[in-house]
């Protein structure tokens, strides 16, 4: 795990890319992502990905197996499989790791009606069958399982996140 001040996460909604950079702006890693089908936006209930400055409030899932299924930020005891997907076709799968985001800008992505944290906006794993580079989520930032685990291992609570 890296000290939160030594790296930052930059998410480009138009490119559907997440970049992990040093505090000085040097590229550490780059990953394809899938953000909200409904596009960018901050309002509660919008299903949009919030823009602006955020930070990682909590890192959830350290040491759990790849494909661990989460509901309400808790592991269900299940490991994702195509059979499990057939049994639950309407689930929005949150897998492997969760980076729970919190907004830094009062009235824009923090506070009543626009609060990223209270909207439960995460960076999280998703089934490998889901496309990356295409906006399809309910507001979160979805990643391949191996990518979210790699990112998770490089950040800590307090890591800065910019979504633009």
C-alpha cells in the first residue's frame, strides 16, 4: 500500500480511462473503466458518475479471493461465476475490491442532494464479461477484477481522486 499523498487517481469520463499518477503527475498505471450509462452528474438518484475532486474514504476487500461478491459493502460468501450470474440476472455485480469515494467540494459532490459518499459511489470490480471503455454502470467506476486488485494494492484511504 502506498502513502495516500504519494499517488493520485485521475478518471477521464470521455476516454473511459483511470490513470494512477505520482503526486508529480508521472504515470504509474492506466486502466480501462466503465462509468455511468447516464453520463456525468452529481444528483442523488441520477445514476450518474459524479465529477470533481474526491478522495478514497475506505478500501474494502483486502486479501479476499478474486471474484468475491459484495452486497452493501460486505462479502456475501459467494465467488462470482457464470452459473451465479444466471441465477441472479438482475444483480449489479460488485466484485473483488471496493474503493469507496467521498467528495471534497461542498454543494457540488458533497452535502445534501449531491453527496458522493452517501450515494455509495465506488471504484469496484465487475464481471470480466462486462465491456470496458463503454459507459454502462449505475454511477460507479467499474474495472476488470485484476485491475481493481492491482489499483487497490497501490492506494490507501485518503488517496486523491479527480473525475473529469
